[in-house]
């Protein structure tokens, strides 16, 4: 019985670690926004291309953000958002 009582804290730790991993929320899809000429666009799920938008090379700017006026998704990428077609404006 004494041996079992010594193992209880270890068992509780293992069970807690398992529960933390098993019941944690899965990755949620991230919204993606780009800004062109002062207007923000929601480009979540839109494939970049000649009829939608591109991220062209330019120093000291970021192409895509996680929110309107939000953080860059790839900081330091040195690319600028260029609107090439009709895109949904960000609300």
C-alpha cells in the first residue's frame, strides 16, 4: 500500500499531461488580410494570382496580416500586397 501511495503523484501528473493534450482546442483557421491604398481586404481562402492579388517584392513592408491593422503573418518578408482583381473588403 505504501508503494502505491508513492506512485499516485506520478500517475496524476501523467493523467494531467494526457488530458491537456487530448482536450486542447485544435488549430483554428486564421483570417488573412491585405491592405492596398488604405483599403483592407479579407483574402482568407483566396489563392493569390493575376486575377486576385499578389505579394510583390518590396523592402520594409509585409504583405499579409492576421487582422485589419494587425500583426504581419510573415514578419520581415519584404513583400507588398498588390490588389489585382475584385476582392471582398474587410468589415
